[in-house]
C-alpha cells in the first residue's frame, strides 16, 4: 500500500478552496450537490483507509482472532511505520463509527418525535401546530412529507410571506435537502477536514430553497422579508440540523442580501479559467484521487492478506 494509504486522509484539504468560493461563485443548487458528493466520496475513502490500517494494527495485538499469517512481517511492511499507524487507526476508526452512529441515532430519534407530535392531526401536507413559539421546518418521511409550522409563525407573516414560507419548505422536500445535510454531517464525523463543507452545504441548501421560493412567488423581496420576519419572530429553526427550516440558525443577513441582489447565474459548471472553476476541478480531482488511492490500497492489502493466509 505504501504511503498511498494515508493520502485519502488528507486529500479533503483539496476541497477547502471550493468550500470558500462556492457561496459567492456557484449557483446554490450546483454548490450543494457538488459539495455533498465530494464530501461523501472523500469521507468513504478516508474511512476505508482507516479500516485498512486497523486490520494491520489489529493483527499486531496479542490474542487477536485474525489468522496468524496476517501478522507476518510481509503484511506489516505493506504499511509505512506500521507499529504506530496501525495501532493508532484502531481508536480512530472506533471514534468515527461512534460519532456517525450518534448522528444517525439522534436524527432518527428527532424524526420519530416530530412525527409523534403530529399524531391526531389531519393527514395533510401542512401540519399547523397551536404553539406560541414561532417555527417552521420540512419533515420528510412517514406516510408523506410534511411541512410543520406553528400558529405563532403564521401570525408573524403576511399572506405573501406565508406563500414564500411554504414554497421554501416545499423546495427543501422536493430536493431532499435533509439527505444532503445528513450526508455532510456524517462526512464531517468521518474526517474533520470536511467540517468546512458541512457548514457551506447547510448554507447553500437554504439558499437553494430561497431561490426556488423566489421563483415560485415571483418576488425575491417577499422571500427576503419572510426570512427577516421569521428570524425576528424567534429562532424559527428545526428540531435537528438535518431538518431544513426557513430561518435556520446561520448567516441570515447574507441570505437576505443575496435575495435583494440579482438572481445567480444558473450555469452549472464554471469555466476552468476562473478561481471558482479551478477550485471545482481541484476538489473533484482530490475526490477522484481519494477513490483511486483507497481502491488501490484495498486491493493491495487484499492480495497481501490472501498470500499470507494459510490454505
């Protein structure tokens, strides 16, 4: 495997330039899809390489249940500095699994509670809860995707702003933004170098829904006012970071400013001869190299272990 097994662990650094340039230079839809894909691929590759290193590290431990041949010097020599990296990968991979498991359990628990809170209400696309706290969010799953909104939130908006709110949440559900948010949160748990992508995707997913809402109601200013009023009325957030909301915590002033500016260009892929284009190609190349190096390392270790395993 050589040094190539370590490269997928640090190649997520190649996505930092596009994480910085995605917001001002790319359409929110393009940025959300691209960054989610890059983060997911890089997280899977780095986790695979940790698992490969753990195999070598576990084989060195006394009393391990693995075949004796897996601890032969030839196997150890397939990883540089196997004495340290092999054993260090064991707690690292366990920490990744625990962090991802915690995110998945919390996500499932929050969704169950949210659906349970709607029990007894009419099975309509919009669920209105009599609550003095203002909030509105998109709730996928169950028998149907639903928009949850409180009476306090509806009371704080005008009729056109309510249309913008519902259009915003419908856009979240139609584009399955909760999946993007969950994937980048899991990716950040798998590799801390992907944390900037999680932050950017949380913002661009909201911007994507903002643009869809502006197109649906025919006024960017109405959507901007709806976001501002929702933010002033209260938190307006969802019960979990993976459930999108109109006024989710974050850079609300930037969203309002973007809506008051002209609509972003819809060209999906920027030219290579621009800063954004170069950053996009750097990130995609980093993801491709991560996939190639992790696949090469996995195949090499598989052949080494096969050769070292007694028949």
